[in-house]
C-alpha cells in the first residue's frame, strides 16, 4: 500500500460562539451589520477593526500592511467578502485565521 502525506490542513471547529474564549490580540474584519448580530456573543481582545467595502487584492494587501505587529490572530466575521478579506490578510501577515460565517454557503473552509 502506498503511503501518502496530507499537508497542514487547518483545524475546523464547530461550536457555539458564546462558548468560545480568545486571549490573543485580534484584528477583526467584519461588516457592521454582521458584527452587530454577534458582538455580544464573542468576547474578543480587539486591537484593530476594519469593515472593508472593497475586496480587490491591492486594497486587501494595504489592509494587511497596516495590521499592528501585536496582532496574533485575524478574525473574519460575516459573509463571503469578510471571509475572503480575512484569508488575504492572514496570508500576507501569517497569523492564523479564525472565521465565523453567520450564514451557510460560504464555500470550503480552506
């Protein structure tokens, strides 16, 4: 039988937002209407928050360049645009990405 290696798949956890605890400094990417729905359920140590209206790669790179060095995790809360922005910023800055879609149908987790 041939051996195959699976490389660095991300951890995917499904749990209630209210049960989640975060201690790392957070850069939050969200939309105000989406954040308003869940902010009372998530207790996050937010260092910086952005509600990007554009999702072109050049703008998202700009966002990534301006994330403070104290940030240890990127949170994306909202729909597909916020998750996409979070993925780009996390890729550019290299901290882990924690995304919280608040509706189904956002495509694959990775």
